[in-house]
């Protein structure tokens, strides 16, 4: 069963919820595509992973896809609350530098 719940746009942030794995990729891609087609798209696209419950290696590919889309749209991209296991996978595949913005941290400090 696909345990991906949904993603929602809150302000200028796309919040991903539930599983982020191979089974959920078609839905995540469709929802993120809708986000990127907004008429009033912000200059910095932000994607929040705080409510992601499961990660597999396909999530690394998704991060790289989003990076290419941001470049195509001439927008900055910021990942918020990247799970440690996703950062580890990116390091394993040698693409960690491609997913981080210069001022980004993998986990935001608790408020």
C-alpha cells in the first residue's frame, strides 16, 4: 500500500508528508509540478521534509529533478528539514553538494 499522504502548499513552501519512496514518486512529481506552475511563483522555491516518514534512494533522484526544474524556471531552491538518512544517501551517491544551498542546514533548529 502507498503510505504517501499528500503534499500541501503553505504560503511559499511545499510541505511533503508521508512516504517519499518509489511508490509515491508519481504523486509527488504531479503535486510538485502543480506547485511549480503557480502564477505567483516565489523567487525561492522551498520544499519542507519535516513530515516525511519514509525515504528510499528514489528520493535522491527527486531532489536532483527539483534542482533541474528550479534552474529551468530561473528560481532559487531551498530544502527544509532534510532527513539525515536522505542526506546520507546523497553523500553515498556523491551528489550531496548538488542538493544543498550554500546557507542551508540539513535540520533547522527547533523553535
